[in-house]
C-alpha cells in the first residue's frame, strides 16, 4: 500500500536518513519514535515529497516515484494527493475560516463543486467534534481544536494515507486526549496512518508496528509489545527509559 | 516696528481672505485634474510593477532576480527629481517622437517606476514574513506554487504590507508636487503661478500645505478602515 524503499536524504553534508525502508499495509498504523534530530520529521516529509531524497523509492498504491531519476512536479503533486499531512503546529490558514480551511484543498486543487465540498467539510467537522465551529477563524480556537481542524483539512482531500508529525506535542496536556481520540477513530475506520508521536498510550492502543529511529537509522521495529516491553537494542532501551522519566 | 510687520503678516485681513478664496478653486482644480489622477494611476501601475518585481526577486531564477535587483537598485539609488528630468527632458531631447512624453505621461512614468521599486521591497518582505509552514500546508494539500501564492501567501502578505504601502501611497501624494518641475499643472505648480501674481507666498503655500495635509489625513482614515478589515482574522 505505502512503501518507502532505501531512502537516503542529506542536508548538505549531514545524512539525515540512511537507507530507510518501511512498508505499511492498507489500514495499518505505524508509530515512529526516536530522539530529537533522529530524522522522524524528515521521514514523513519524504513520504509526501516536501523534502526530496537523493535516492530510493516511495510508492503509494500503484504510483511509484524513484528519486534516483528526475522527478517532475506533476508526479509529486499526484503523490501528495494520496497523502494527508498533519503538522506539529497545525499550520492552519489563518485568513480563512475553519470551513474554508477544509474546503480549500477540494475546491482549489481538486476542482470539486463548492456546495459539494461544503457538505464534505461539514461532515468532517462533525467527525472531529467541531460541527459548531465552521465559521470561526483559527485564532478563535484552542490548540486542540485547531489540530482537529488540521486533521479534517488533511482528510478533505480524501487521502489514502495520513501522516502525523507529533500532532499533540504543541498542546497543553489537557487538550491532548481529544486529538488522540480523533486519531484513534480514524485508525478504527481503517485509515492507513504513519504517526510520529511519543504518546505511549496511543502507540500501545493503536499501532500495528512501532519503529524506533536514531541517527537516521531504523534501529528497531516490531509490535508495540515487542518494542516497548522487550526492546532488543541498547539504544532503544535507553530512549524508552528517558521517555518514562 | 518689526513686530507690527510680523503681526500684520500672521493675522489674516480681509484682502488675505479674498486671496485665499480666489486661489482655492484653481488649486483644487490642480488637485482633481492632476494630483489625484497622477497619484492613483502611478500607484496602481507601481503596485503591478512591484508585485512582478517581488516575485522575480524571490523566484530563485538568477536572471529574473538579477533584473529585479538592478531595477530596484537604480531607482532607489537616484533622486526622484533626477528620474523625472531624465524621463521628460532627457528622453524628450533624443529626437525620437515616441519618447517625447506629454508632461503628465512623463510624470506618470517616473512616479510609477519609483513606486514600483520601493513597493517591491515592501511586498517581498511581506511575502518572506509569512511562516514557511504556510507554504508547506498549501503544498501538502496538493497546491502548485502559483496556487499557494495566490490562495495562501499573498492574502496574508497583503495584511502585513498595508501599513508600509499606505506610507508609500501617502508619500506619493506629496511627491507628485515634484511634477511641477516638468510643467505638470498639479496643485503645487498652480500655487507657484498664483504666488507670481499675488505676491503672497506665505499665505498661498500655507494653503497648499493645508490641502495636502487634509488629503493625507483622509487617506490615513481610509488606511485605518482597511487595516481593521484585514485584521479580522488575527487576535
Ligand atoms: N531543512 C533542513 N536543513 C538542514 N538541516 C535540516 C533541515 N531539516 C532538518 N535538518 C536536520 O536534520 C536532522 C533531522 O531532523 P528531523 O527534523 O527530521 O528530526 P526529528 O526526529 O523530527 O526531530 P524532532 O524530534 O526534534 O522533531 C536534524 O539534525 C536537523 O537539524
Ligand atoms: Mg520532528
């Protein structure tokens, strides 16, 4: 369904991703953990080509991009249409109301009829529990509400995969739950997801696979129970210890 | 004795009031026929030039950003008065019919080029001030560069650029007075003509100053309205 094969990414001389491969089956949830600077964000950004790797392949369904070849913009946009991205600091469009934020992708990019896009947007808003906030501006919402709009906006383009980059790490603790709940609902409905998060409870409840990254490598991977309860690598053990304190 | 003279000159007598009344209409004609159109048209053309120049500058294409840099550098590095003289007297003297501009057109060209250069820096800075995350969010829902610019970046950059652009606009109103030097019959030139016959420089130039001030004051009220409108989506 979604796969990333032998991806390498450098920033100048700094090699941030070293020959990374992952594979996510339809409807599965992968949680990526790892220390700051280990390359988690870069990995997500390579998946929807906000960053272009030097080498390797990304494929979603039957579209494959091989980065050792020349990659065209339409190809990149095509791939992006299959992925929805949720950012750490929401990145909502501040000049648009909540519902306009959600309709923007369908209307501007996919040329969906406005009335139709509006219906879809309202349904998504209800799904993330914000049916009554359609016409307010993002600044009028709490962080947790903004992030739920962020999820709805990403869902609006009807992606095959959802990518989350630490979606709750900018939130006050009491707002984290509402966002995680929305993500759990999505997972239960069978959405394929790649989630960078350090919310252990979420990983344990929802993840089909946990990937631990460090220094641009995938150090360890397995089921949540395997990685959390019985890590094989010292680096994983040390990191998990740090997380618990 | 000297004191008396000063007082006589500061307080308005009946003759002064008559002079003010007689000069007001000719001055306003200068405002309506020349100062205002010159300001509006050259600001409009200047803004178009500015947006194009700003986009050239940030395009990352060396040739385009090079052109933009040279243009901005030349205009900013030379006085507007000199630019006016080059366009009107300089080009007009080449003997090429096409480059012999009517004073009004000459002033329009120089003022537009001037506004374009300064405003392009404002617009460029406004675009760059928008968080990188906005570009990424736009791209992540599949937008192209131009779509991102049009739908996400420029609307936000507009809000940022309104205060400095208003400054340019108000500055432009006053700079049109330089067009008097190339024979455009705008308000200041009118004033000079009136002074030549009335010998009342203090009175007439104060009147002119007051009219400029009123225009600029009204513009600043309009600016407040626009800012309030564009600020509706920020805290
Ligand atoms: N645009 C960039 N230019 C140069 N270096 C970058 C860039 N983006 C990321 N890096 C570097 O790449 C490395 C990996 O960054 P990345 O953001 O992927 O880490 P991360 O695992 O997401 O970290 P965090 O937990 O802090 O978000 C870091 O050393 C970072 O400084
Ligand atoms: Mg990160």
